[in-house]
């Protein structure tokens, strides 16, 4: 499958919201508990420093990421990202393409560091990918993520210099 990553456009809203909401609904990766509406999603994706969408040859959105500051002011040079891949397209290295693209966009947008605050410890694919791409593990927060079923899972923090 050929993938092209490009900047989010308003016309992408329905598809990006669907991909994002599936991850939220699964309750094992994103901290959000409420799904986005199309109206909220259009604003949410547009207000990020950069929202990248992965599009296949048919023009379908198969993944996305958001890039934004991790903090403000004197820490505003540290970026943060969240990634989502359509559930039927996982395992096709789309996530890796999104992360690599976000590293370039992070640098382009003036970030010096990319930090991930809450990678759920059971997300072995993400943990493996971040380590493969050279991210450094900062540590683990025991029980830092509440799963959809109400149990708690550890989260791992990562960073990489851009």
C-alpha cells in the first residue's frame, strides 16, 4: 500500500474524526474519554501546530498525527504528538511513516525535542517503534493510565532530540 502524508485539510474531517474516535473508543491509548464531533474535530485538528494525515492511493485517510507544544513559555520548544492508524490498516508500517514525518515537521516548526508523556506500557508496537527510531526512555509512571475497563496500566515517557 502506497501512503502519502500531507497536511490536514477541512475536507478530511469526517475521516480523521472516525480514525481518532476509534482509538478513543478502544480506551487503551489516548487519554481522551469523549469522542470528537465533526465540528469539534475540524477545530481540534486545525488548531494543532501541524496535523498530518496518511492517505492511500484511493484518497482514504488511513492514519493521522497531531503535533503541538508539550508545554508553554520556556518549555515551548518541546513538542508532543499523538498518532492514530485506522484499525484495519495496523501492521502496515503506517505508524512508523507518521512518526518519521512528525520528526521532520517538529524540526520544521521549531521544536528542539519531541516528548511523549503517556505511552501505555501494553502498547508493545509503539514502545518497539520509538526505541527503534532512537527515542530515549525517561521512565515509567506506575498506574498512570486508566483503561476503559477501569483498571490501571503503567505509562512510559520518551523523548528524542530533533
